[in-house]
């Protein structure tokens, strides 16, 4: 019996060893990142860390520990981003968040979401997670809004009111809102062969009306379809006129099937998550819409709220669009957001508004209707081209503006076309950023939409190019 008991006890210790080792490793990391904590409120400082560990919890711990080690004192907030792959692992995205947040106190807010990929000082990745830690003399608060597809303006208003109220007493000279909003979700209910077959049998004069009805049902009741950043921001800005705003829409691996938003320990979908920041430092916002006008213009008839194109040059939209672009007729059989994106990234539609270009992301071909990713506000559209050379030149121009000003953090947001256009040569973008920023921390996230707003302006949404937020310790970069 004693021998048997000894064997059982030995087996028990052996089974506990991996768990004990994991706990010990976590405690060791916690001691390491908290040991150099400084007293008081030093200058604003950022750290960026990443991990590609397959285990979501370990990935969270690794990425967060690297970021925290770089700021040297208690963080005021975390930004957490991951590719969609962790949603399908044991423990999923909640395990990843737990790994990040086990290293900080419960009163430290964190937001973020799923993205297509990211570029940071450690490399370029389309699988993994990345964490930004911010610390120093910062006033901070956070807020979120759910079910934004149903009533986006109201959801945004509630978020903006909470941020405004909780930062109302802040005496910091600069107020900044970071936001991450659910991107588009492919309407799977209309993607099946049966639905498409039935739609083809509908008379031509009724088909556009049915298309509009499906768009309305999808948005308001099933919560899929084109993203609603514009309306969420319209609600947010009501209370935050004097704020800068920098945001990116969450996405997956360009399939547009699902995306998630992170708020502290929670994983949401179809939501907006935000952090409001008050600092005595200065910020600079830049944007580049990396397209080239061709002068080739077309007249259109829009569908519901400008989220579809019914006719182009007074002819059925899909057939005429394919003809105008000189593409093979079988392009009208493309049935997924991902596949259409691959065909249209180099040559896109867009329109002008207030002397600015607003590219139009084509979501789906549905019968002879083109469903798009953002509201079209013009009855005339133009064909725009893009290329790797154009993107690189725009990035160089933006970086020149901050090259000698030593930002303490630079945040870039890009759209997924850079993954399609650059492929395995995405490192060219990283090398250009590294060369300019030297050892200054930065992060580039790749999502489905770009939101930007300067103080006392309205928020703007772009679905091409990139945006850049730079934070400086002096007024050289301020506006």
C-alpha cells in the first residue's frame, strides 16, 4: 500500500508540474515588469510587444510582458490586437486577454480587437498578437457600445457622452480618443446558391427593390453587411468636439466573415470600444489616400442609403462595371468579399467630396447590384488606380514630416490591400519606418477602415491608404 501510495503521489506531482511551471513563469514575469516601477508620474512613454505563440494565454503573457518592460512603470492602459486565428484555439480570444491582463491591475483599461495583420519593431505578421502599453502622466477613461448595426448613432452618442463626462475634469491640454469599431460582415444568408438562383428569377424592374430590402434586413435585424463607422462617429463627435480621434475598423483575414472587439476581459462583436486620453503632450494626425485619379468617370443610380449601385451609365451595374473595366464576363460570378477584394484592389471606384477622394470598397455582386462597403454620396464615380510604388511614396512623404521630431509613439492604420499588393515584400514598409523612427516605438495595424478627426472637425472614414498618429513631447508636432 505504501509503495502504491508513493507511486500515486509521484504521478500527482508529475501531472502538476506543467501547471506549476506555468504559474511560476507568470509570477516571474510579473516581478520582472513591476520591479522597475517608478514613483510619481513621469513623461508619457509607450512600449510595444508581440508574440506568435500558438497558445493564446502564453501569447498574451509574452506580448504584454515585452510591452510593459519598455515603459518601466505602472501602465495607464493597454491596446491589444490579434489576428483571427486565436479565436479558433483552445481558450480562444478570452484566454489571450487573460494572459495580457494577468500582468496588470484590474483598474487599468484595455481595448483592441482582431485585425488582418500588423507591423511592429519585431517584424511583419499576419498571424499573432501585439500589445501597446502606455504609461506616465495620463488621464484615461474607457467606454464601449454594443449592437452598433441596429442603431449606430445612439451607440456612438452613449460612448461619447461617457468619455466626455469622465474626462471633463481633466486639465490636460490635449484630448485624444482611440476607437476600434466592428468592420463589415459578409451576409452569409444571401450567399447560398439557392438564394442567388431565386434572385435571378426575379423580374429586372423588381430586383433592385428586393436588393434594398435585403440590405435593410441585413443591417437592422441580422446585423451584417457594410460597416457603420460613419454613423457611430457621428454620434461620438457630438460630445467630443475638442478631441482628436484615431481609429481602425476590426477585421479578420480579409474574408469578412467575423471580427471581434476587446474591452478589458470581454470579447465583443458588432461593437465599438474606445479609450479617451488626456495628455500634456501634442499629437499630429496625417492621412494618405494612396490612389491615382484616371479621369474615367461614370454616372450611377444608388440603392438604399448609398450602400449599393443599381445602374452605371443607365445600364445594369455589374455587367456595365465589368465592361467598363475591360474584365472577363465571368467576373460576375464572383460570390465572396475576399475574392472580389483581390480583383479590385489595384483599380477601385471612388468619388470626390470637398476636394477629397473617398474610395469605394466593392463588397459583393448580387445579381446586377453592386453592394459597397461605405456610403456613396455622389451620383458620379471615378476609377482610381493604386500600386506599391504609390503607397511607398505616400508613406515617405508622411514620415518626412516627423523624421526629425522624435515622436514618443507613432501609430499607423492600414487597409488590407497592402497585404495583397506587397505580399511577402511587406517588410519594405517596415524597413522604411525603422529607418525613419530609429528606436522610437511604433505599431502599424491592418484593418478594414480608417477613422480620423482633428480637433473641432467632423470625423472622416476612409477605406484606402493609411492614417498616422504621432505623439510628441513638445509642440513641434501639434496642431
